C-alpha cells in the first residue's frame, strides 16, 4: 500500500488562538496546515499555495464584515477543486445561499466541536468535487 499523502489545509481566522488550536489539532491528525489571520494574508496564501481544503471564518475584521466570502470567490478563481468550509457565529437567512453561489461547500456555526469539524473535513476531502 502506498504511503498516505498528507492533505494540505489552510485555516483563516482573526483569532490567533483559534488558528493555533485548529492547526495543532489537524497537524496531529496528519494534515499539513498553514494559517492566516487577516484578509491580505489569506488572499496571498490562496493565490500562491496549494490546499485541499480551506477553513475560514466569515468575519475577520468586524461585526459587519464578510471577508470569508471574498476568500471563497478568490479561492474558486485560483483553485476550483479546493474544498471550503465557512465558519461563523453570525448566520443570516441568506448566508448559505450566497456562500454556495461562491463555491463554499459547507457553512458551519461557531463554535464547532473539533471532532465534528474533523468529520466534516474528512467527508469533504473524500467526496469528489
């Protein structure tokens, strides 16, 4: 059996502690993990990196911001096959529809239990786009 190739994840959240916790959690599960804490850094990583899946917070700079949707749009341009999970504590009735139109695979509420998030990530990576 060939060795398992690590999957590459990008975690985007303005809370550095959350980036660290998610990074440690997924690294210990065998993933290669990068992180970004603001929109500019996230867009640079999306543009120049190669990721199997991106986990992004919806709001990176304030209570009314929606940078996660900007990231989703740029991700689709740069890497159409990359899966994306959008995390948010601020769901709105139309968020899922707008996110899906931009290529987001899954919108999850925050906070999300780590085992549940890991299961969603695993399922998305196993499913073909």
